């Protein structure tokens, strides 16, 4: 039950509330994934699938224990130490994502916004990592896997790893085109992850 509540709080804080605050301050919808069949639109669909899959898996874990076996659990990874590490990673991830989103201020978007030009953020957590928000999401997904290790949480980790790395490369090309030398210099100074 606690994991289900945590997931709802995570989604509320880092997606809904942050989107609402950005929209209220700027009048810009920060949800920018296209509906098209290009790479950017496809990644948006994959993110949506991952989110729904997380909700389903965590709901089964919380409300239907008799169905756990259908999630193909990795029983040899089920222990209290790994579970505690998983919870620690979840709390670290929510703090990391929230702080990084705060550092982005009005520039925060979900996806690539080709219509509204935003400031290049290079300070705060972005002076240590070019992608602290994605780093936080990856940490959260790995934490979820450690808490409930099964084939579906492993699928979530795998899909998010591939889709986030693809999205990062799309964003890097966009940022280089939008900010030119400023982004190139930033990329030389700050690593992609840490």
C-alpha cells in the first residue's frame, strides 16, 4: 500500500503539480510530446506506457497479492536489505527530480518545445549533470525494481533506460540547434549523467 501511495505522490509532484505551476506562471503547457509518428512522439507514447505499467504493477502489489506470481517475481532478490535500498532510492529520486525541476524554473518541459524558446539552464544541479531529472527517474525505476523485483519491473527499467537515452539525444540535438555555442560549451564542461 505504501508503494502505491508513494507512486501517486511521485506522479502528482513531478508531473501534475510541476506542470500546473509552470503553466500558471508562464501560460505555456509544458507537456510538449507530439502526437505524430516521429521519434519524439513515439518516445512520448513509450513514457505513457511505462507510467501505466508502473501503476498496474504497483496496484497488483498493493491490492491483489494473489496475482503476484503472474508478475514473474525474482524470488532470489526478495529480501529486506534490497527493499530498504529501493526505498532509499525512491526518496532520493523524488528529491532529485523536484529540486532539478525547481532549478529549471520556467524552462521546464516534458519533451521538446519547438514553439516556445526557453533559457538554457546550467546552474544548480545542472552544473553537475546535464540530465538530473532523467537521472532521478532512472533511480526511481531501479528503486522500484529492488522493492518488487519481477519481470515487469525489470521491463520498466529496460524500457525507461532505452527511451530516456533516446530522448536525451533528441534533446541534445535540439539544444545545440537552439543555443549553439552556449550549449556546446556547456556540454564540454558537464557530463551527461554525473
